[in-house]
C-alpha cells in the first residue's frame, strides 16, 4: 500500500501531488490499466513479441 508522510503545515494540494507522484513511480496506475480488461495469454505473448521487434528495429536504426 502506498503511504506518504504529511507535515502539519503542508497543504492538501501538495500532499495529493506527492501521493500521485509516488503512485506513478511505483507503477500502480500502469498495473491497474493493464488489468482492467482480461487479455488471453496468446494475445499477451503476441503483444510482447511485437514490442520486442519494435525495440530491435529501433536499436538497429540507431546503430546506423
């Protein structure tokens, strides 16, 4: 669970900003979006392979 420390003189806006930053850094929002809809294992593998191909193509372009 994400937890932040709030000082007495700290405003609510600043505390909320801290919380959002911590949640984003921990990857909770990305994980939540990923789990929002069920994805079959074959779809997940296909997506991961496509991302790997794109990474490899980008790496090759940057080498040239």
